[in-house]
C-alpha cells in the first residue's frame, strides 16, 4: 500500500510502499531510538503525538503500534495519554515502560510507586517464551529506568511473561477478541538490553506479521517522486555546504529534477583545507550539476573582526550567509523552492515534528527562518531520515565515501573552533593543525570508528622551548568523540601513539604552536564543539 497522508499538525507522511509501525512518543529520551530500531529491522516507523486520533491511525493502516517510555507518572496532572479505543482497533500494541504503565492504567489495572526504583541493568526471568520472547534465553539482561510499576492487572487481565525480584510484572500480555497488547517494563531499544533487538523483531514479525521491505533504494525513488510532485516545473535552489546532509539532499534532488536544480556553495573563508575543491569536483564534474560557487570570504572575515562572543559570531555569520545566498539566488530563473538537508532528529528537536511531548529541545538552523527571509517554499527530501539512513541513501545515490562518511562540520565553520577573535592568520594555523589531526586519524584506521575529530585553536599562549630558544606560542586542543545521535557523546580513548604523533607533527610542522592538549570531556556536561 502506498501512503501520502497529511496529519493535522502539518507533518506529511512519505509516499512509501510497505508496512508501517508508528511510535507514540510520550517524551522518553529513547523514543527516537525505538523508531530507529524498527527501521533497522526493515520496517518503516515514525514518531507520532499522543493526541493522534483513531481516524489518523486508521488512515496510516499500521501493522502495529508502539507506546514509548516517558518521564511522567500516569497519575500526574497533565500526564500524556491516548484514546483508550486504540487498544480495540485489532492492531497489536507494544507498551514500553511508561507505555506499559499507561496501558494498564487505561485498561483497568493499577500502577503504583515501586518499593524499589530500578535504574540500570537487571536480570529478568522469562516465564513465557512464545511470541514476544520466542527463542530467547530463560534469563535475560535488560535495562530498567522506572519509579512506577504495574501492581495489579485488574480488568486489563494481564498475563505475566517476565519478572525480576523487585518487578513482578516486568513483561505482560493481554489478548482478547479485539485486543492484542504486550508490555515490557524494561527498554528493549537500548544497547544495554543485549537481546532487545530480538524482542522488537519478535513483535514486528511474530506478532504484527510485518514484512521487512523498508529499503533505501525504495525510499530514494519514492522521495524523488514526491519532490517532482511538489516542484512541478519550478526551480530548486540548494544551499550546498559539502557536509553529508546537504550533499545527499543535492544528489537526491538531482535524481528527481535534474536541470531544475541549482546548488549554491558559499566559500565563507571558514572552511577546512580542500573543502571547496572537493565540492566542485564531486558535484560539478562528477554529477554535472549546476553548481555556483560564491567567494564571500572577505565579507565574512570583515564581519567577524574584533568579535569574540560565540553567539555574536554565529549571528553575524548567519546574517551574512543569508545576504550572500539571497544575492546569489536572484539570477536563478523560476527559483521558487529552497532545499535543505533537514533530518528527522532536527524536526523533532526543533518542535516542528509531530512527536508531542519531547518537542522543543532546540531551535535548529535547518528548520529556522531562511525560507521566510528569501520568500521560498521549503523542500526537505531527508526530513524522515536519521543520520545513519542518510549515509545509506548516499551510497545508493553513488556519492563518494569521502563525502558520505565525513564527520560533521559546524555551520559557522572554523569560526567556532578559533576561540576568541577570528583572523586570517589564526584560520591558517588551525587549518594546518586540523589537517594533521585528520591525516593521522585516517592513517590509524580510526576515522570510521570515531564520530567527530577536530582541532581547536585556544585563545591562550604558553611558554615553550624549541631548539635553544624560548617560545611563547599558541595552544591547540584535539577533540575526538563517539556517539550514536550527537545528543550525548563520550570522548574517544585514542591510542597514546596516535596522540603522540599528532602532537609531535603539529608542534614541528605548524609555526606558532608549541603545545597540544587532549579534551577528555563528555557531553553532557560539555558540548562537542567548544563554542
């Protein structure tokens, strides 16, 4: 079945062929992760708000529904809830943590504060190893995170499937003529539950009878069709940064509309070595796209002269970018559409998605005011995808590995990695240092094993000795993190020999630097970037 449905909160479902399992988001930190795990199993999934109506659910024709976890208690005033009639649609429902508690509450059971709050690893014993827990061991390590639990099933008529010494109803089932509900108090979506993916797959395939037909090649075709339907004979302007998201978006748009696409690459003067050349070779020479390169480096550097406050840097860079982009777009005939590489997490975190309780975490640059500034209609072909899915799509579209697998690069570029005032000499120093860092990470076969690695030029100088002379030069910090979603991150334990080589090369090869330090801060409490 093909679906292209607009819900009342203005989110358009993609035109996809195959099965769909929506996740009702109650604000849990891992709600996105549930959706990702379902997609990884080959079934399309999307987050929806608790306010979704029965008519909207029927219109989606889902094979199953998942209720996410969340921070609330079912008895709190204003706690998120759903229409109880959802349970009687004949569609299998899986409740996770709060989702299980809410189902018990709505179906006539009792939820109370636990005598023992459970946070972290626990061992559950399985008393029923059919359907949801088919082919799983009798005892299983899981990840718990709850203060409430189901005390009595009451009219819900729950059968107990698994338990721990402190949580007698760690997993339940309630099956009637119209209801097929399954609940787990633990979190199968996190990696700390080793068999969690198998639990989710059992729900999808044993219980919901889903087909694993969610493929990136199919998405590419459906997304291209949707772009053509939206744009018609109009022209699209794509702001191409050279990053993964905008590059994949450009390649998909080119597949969809060909010569109706013009890409604009703005050289801000804040780029890494070879960045402009890579974009030109890839998109102008290989894909033969209409690529227009605007060198506005002098304007950006003039705007940043004397500015040290990080937010003011970002504001000035953003303002100048809009002005440059606006000017570059004037000469493009019939340019009515602006393309952005907005991803699904961007939509959710900016509060513009239809996941109700977790929205509004941050205002993301990709979903901000640029279209309004330029008078364009927005085209966001990657809006339903997670980062790892974007990389898979890039492979399908034939993008080179050095673009598909490149680490994220901030919109303001090196301006937020030169702490303090940004000057041309400082940028040159940082470019040389950053190039050395990346060369050594690649040489050690660590680039694909890390999420983001870069150098930062600090606004301090320190005493050093080089040769027989005293120096008073700059300090450079090296930052390497690993993360799944960039919402949290841990610092990478790089081998000492790699750090030693990086430090030695920078100090010996980059004039003006006499000290290298390594950042061992995690996010939170630190951020990934320094500014």
